[in-house]
C-alpha cells in the first residue's frame, strides 16, 4: 500500500547524535615518522645547497632560509599533532561518516547505497603497526571519496565485510 | 522506416576508407606539423641537405600517404559490428584484435555526427558511449544516414518492448525549438568576451613561443622596437595607440565570440521525442545528440544581465562520466525562459519554479571580501614589479572591481531545497542556476574552517555523479539540518 506521511523534520536522525570513534592511537606514530622523514629531506636539501652553491647572496641568505624552513616544520608538526585528534569515524545503519582536519574541519558522509567499491590498502609502515587504510569510492569523478587511515587491520576488515555485504544486498 | 537486420557481422560503408584516411592524415599532420616546419626551416638554411631534391621530397611525402592509405584499408577491413537482442558487438584491430561487447542497457548516449569530409561524401559517424569510461568507447566512422538512424533506434529499443511488438510503433516526435539566426547573433554578442579574449591571447602567446626563434631570425622584433620608439615621442600618440589596442582587442574578442557561437550552434534544433530529447547542431561538424532524462544528473541554466534582456538562456546538461569535450556539446543556447522551464520539467518532472530562496549568511560577504583582497594584493605585488612607482594606478581598477564582485556575487548567491530538488544560484557576471535531483546525490560533506567555527558558519558540498554543488556559508545548525535532511532523502528512497 502506498502511504505518504508527512515527515517531522525535528525527529530525523541527526549528525549531532553520532558518537564518532577516534582512529587507532598507533597511527600517530606513523604520522610522526612520515613528518620527520619529510623534514629530514628538506633540511638535507638545504645542506646540500649550502655546500654546492658558492654564490655569495645565497650564503648570506642561508640562515634566514633555514630558520624559515625550521619555523614551517615546527608549525606543520604541531598542527599535524593537534589535527590527529580530529580524525574520527562512525558507521551508521545507512551511511559511513568520517571527520578530519584542524584548520579546515570536514565531515563527509557517504550513504552505503551509493558506495561503488571499497579498498583496503596497507603501506609498509602500516603493516609494521598492524594498521590499514580503508578507501570508499562513489560513482563519478567529482565524487567525495572517503579515505580512513589508521584503522586496526582487523577492524578495517570487519568494516569492509559489513559494508560489502550491505552493498551487495545481503543483510 | 523499415528496420535493417544487424544480426550478421557487417562492415561500415566502403566510403569509410576515405573517412579513416582523411582523419588519420589530419591527425598525422597536426601531430608533426611543428616538427615539419622546424625541419624545413633548418634544412633550408643548411647547405648539407642539398641532396634532398624536390622530387625525393615529393616521393617521401607520397610514400607516407600511401602508408596511411593502406593502414586505412586494413582498419576498414578489420572493423565489423553486429547486434543481437541485448548486446552490441564490435571487432576491430589490424594486428591486435579487439572484441568489444556493450550491453544495450548500459548505453548512455548515441551521437550521430558529420564532419566536413563526411558531409561531402554523404555519410555520418555514430558514437556509442557508456558510463564506464572517460572517452567515447566506440566510433563507427561511415554509415549512410538511414542506416545510422536505424541502428540508433535498434540500440535504444530495450528487450521487453520489442517482445511486446511495441517497438515498431512510430515514435512521437515534435520539433520543440529552432534557434533563428538573429538569436544566435545576439547570443554571440552577449557572450562573456573576456573568455574569448583570453583564448585569443593564449593562442597568440602559444604561437609566439613556438616560433620565437624564427621571428627573431627574421628581425621582426627589432623592427617593432624601432616603430614603438618613434611613437613614444608624444604622450598623446602613446595614449591613442593604447586606446586603439583596447578597441581592437574588444572587437576581436567580440568577433571571435560571434563566429564561435555560429559555428558550433548553426541550425540548432531541439526535438522532443516520447521520452528523450534530441539536439542537432553544428556547421562544419554536424552533431546529433540524444539525451535520456533518467541518466541526467544536473542541469545548469546560465544567463547574464544582457542576455536576460534579450531573453537568452543557456541550458547545459550533465550526465555521469561523460568526457569533458563531449560535455560541452550538451548545451542548448538562446532559449526563452519558458522554453528552459519546459525542458527542465521534461527531465525533472516534478520541478516547480517556486521563487523562495534562502540566502547565505552575512559572513559570506566577509569571505568574499577577504578572498578578493588577497587576489588584489597579489596583483598589487605584480604591478609593483611591472610599473614601479606608479603601481598605485591599478587601484583605480582593483577597488571598484572588488566592490562590484562582492556585491554581485553575494546578491546572486542563494539556494533552495524542496522535496525532490536542490537548486543553487551563483555567479558574478553570469547568473548560474544549478538544479540537481536529491535522489541522485552521491555524498554530502560539511566543511568548516577554524575562523568559520568561531562564527558558527559552515559550508556544504554535495556531490552527484557528474558535479559538485556547494552551498556556502550557512549557520552551523542549518548545515547540519540540511545534511540530515539530504541523507534522509537519499537513504530512505531505496526502501520503496
């Protein structure tokens, strides 16, 4: 039978009521390692430049350049650390939610019925920490695709199975 | 129209050899044009190349053409297609054999096109597009017009209908809209000329970069330099020269816009079929596009102040996964307002043109001002390096520009969410209206910067399979309510 009840907009399930779950604490280690490798690359590039370039102006400006880079690295590192606590996710009956970002915070929601495919990827470093990244794709190139990094491998597999079953219509 | 049997593997019309040959020759020349030119110029200078007499050059050119021609014949011989009840088969390839199979139900679009050569030898090309790939998947280069129409018809007939024997009934079709010359001319004139100007400028710069060395050799720049030096004699002359350049640029851009509009929209026709819309247009490249309303994701209606005055609206239609070049063709220009509404309602049957829009919060003005000042500051720095101490002169342009930009962009920004449709209005010079269906939304995102958080402002990004729509600067609370509502709409429909 066809019904067309009016919907009370106030009793719709709200995004505010969702308890978002933080990702694995160990992922912080991966972030730290990645950052330090990145900073090390910058500093070594600077050092190589100092040794190789004999131009006088460059030698004068070197310490300014170096301190600018150091400042950038420190700020970047602090922001990365603070932003870690903002990485949170949740799975609801009908959708997947992922929230991230300190300077620009975003909450992305993908309805399960719109998922095209799911991917679990694990980098070398992530395998050491027994972590995994879950990628969720929707149709179309302009789509907002989710990339939840730093899940426990077993949990990622669990979510993957649950979502795959839902997408394929097996409840 | 009697239906033709496509069940046996068949080749295209033998005129196809000519079309393939012409296409490949064109591609070959376009790809190596610069190389030829460079080669020719360097050869003409060096003495060592004197063994290359005119006859041997002609022989080489002939050899290349014969090679391309043989390849075209082989390509033609190996290109076969056929059709059964629910799939289209195509085998192609000279050395590597490819077999492409497309289920009829997965076909997104079928285009019939006719380029210049095809017009001369009176054949058309047929392109079949599916949602899967970025580029058109299959192109049959040469079919007679009636065969192409027949094939198109058979590809669009789905099985259940043909089983009931309904497929043979004539399709109701009526010419809905035909753009007159006058309207196309007006459309061209009221186009955004800045765009044309930029295209011309980038083209000229591209050419200049390509041939910089040769131009220098010819001594043109020296010549130019001296002629400028003479003119700098009096300020009046300089001023006149500048005015002349500006007028020339405006006229040139205008002419370019008008010609461009004419060529791509010549003889624009919109034909309404039972459940599809057909677009025919083009002067050199004749295009025929079929739109299936179910597969349409977004509709964008564009107009500006001047165009509104003339009653000109442009309707662009976006489908999932259609490549950028093709996307440009799903565009109907020079429509009246009621015609736009009619087409929109053909696609989105329950769309009602209700005039109650929500405005973004006042914070949007702050955001726009901040952004444009940032751009202004950047231009300022550039100007300082170019004009030196007279850099403040550009404030005469920048400040009014910022004021106008902020004012009009805020004025034109609004949104509307109804039971089934989402409408977002944006634009600075243009007035752009983007309509999408709620049930085709793919994902929703709330974005909030650290400054917006303090003011309890957030933005919403809504993605469909073909486009991303943004509602900028609404209150925190509103953003969450909209998100909840949109998700509810998307997630509840599948249960029906």
